[in-house]
C-alpha cells in the first residue's frame, strides 16, 4: 500500500531539494532517515520531516509496520516565488527571488 505525505510552500530552492529527495528513493525508511540526519544541507531537515510524517501516516492510518516500509517515490516540485526588491545606489532596485518548494514523499509496504 502506498502512503504519502506532502509539505507545501517550503522556503528553499527546488533544485537543491531535488538532490536530497533523489538520494533516498528505494531505501528503507530507517536508512533514509539516518542518511538525512547526517546530510549537511538545510533541505535535508525538511525532507526528513516529510518522511517522518509519511511513516506516521502509514502506521496510524493503515496499520503498517515501519520496518516493512521503503521510500517508493520522493520528489520536489516548484512552488511560487516571492519577489522582493533590494534598494541600490542612485535610486535603482535589484530584484530578489525567494523560491518555494513542494516536497512529496511516498512510502510503500515491501509486501505490496
């Protein structure tokens, strides 16, 4: 059975977050959580939170055991971009783009 969790509007680059999500696909949930804990990237914390939520959804809503779960899919999609302006010299303004990301993690039971 496939169980998912999604976090939307997370501040951070989709490109950087996607590198993290690709690294946990196919791993057991415990292995993926351990790998994320030791990654230095800031996005690893957000992905770990979504993975923990997906595992909790599987345990509480579908009575699945965490030992039997593995990461079937994990992806980061582009969200909206906050646009801001940085004042510069002589009345100019430079644009600043603050991207957001939607993170989805899908865990699946090994027997499925």
